[in-house]
C-alpha cells in the first residue's frame, strides 16, 4: 500500500515508535484484529461498498 501511495516505510523499535507516535504508540504497536461480525449480527448491517484497502488503493 505504501508503495502504491508513494509513502515511505520504516521499521521502528519500541522506543523509536514511542518517540515518533507519542501516546498513539500503544495502539499502533498492538495487534488488534477487527471484525464487523458483531455489528452485522446485532444490527443486520451489511457493507455496501469496497473494503478499506480496496478503496484506498483505488484512489492512489
């Protein structure tokens, strides 16, 4: 994705990430899987458009 969008990438250790992202580093460095399953089940929601990655790459 970064290559398609022309953005640089870098590998950061925990200290570098904390210095770069500040308070957000805890969230950026956490593996958080996300799913719309609960929303679909509880609210009957179904996505109508492309996923986030598809949409982001299509605009690049």
